C-alpha cells in the first residue's frame, strides 16, 4: 500500500481553512513508532510496518518531519523547523500543514503520542 502524506507541493501550496484544524487543548509530544522500519528513497522516505505488512511512501516534506522526529517533538517545534528550512512558508500555514501531516501519520500508526502516556 502506498500512501503519500501531505507535504510541500501538495498541502503546502493549498489553502487550509482554520475550522478544519481544531485547536488541541494539550500540546502533543510525538515520536516515531519504534516498530516502523524506514529507508530513504530519493527525496522521499519508504516506511514499513511489519505488524500490518504495509508500506508507506512519504514525500519530501513528510520525510523531513520523520527525520526531525528522531527525537520527540511537538507540532509547533516541527512547524518552526519547517519554516527555518524552507522559504516561502508562512508560520500559520506551516503549523496547519504539520498538524494535518502528523494526524495522518498518527492515524496510520507511524507515530506515537508520548503526551498520551502521561495523562
């Protein structure tokens, strides 16, 4: 199964309405799911979930976020890193796009929300 997660070119040029991205009450601290295997694939990243026997292809920007999540991080820190690394991205748009991408990655089981462990 191939899944292209939102990223530069797809979501980063598109308008995301604020009402589609509800504000979270508690900031999430995310990390990679240690059960996921990863391998670079040109400007993308190939992920494999052995438990589900599924492959995922992440575009350049989603691969950038995956790389940053070597260490646990929150949405805002990732959005700031995105703005610092890519020109022409407004901070509000970066945060909305990061939230959308991270939600997809969480839903697919690629990431773990560490803050949920401490509630």
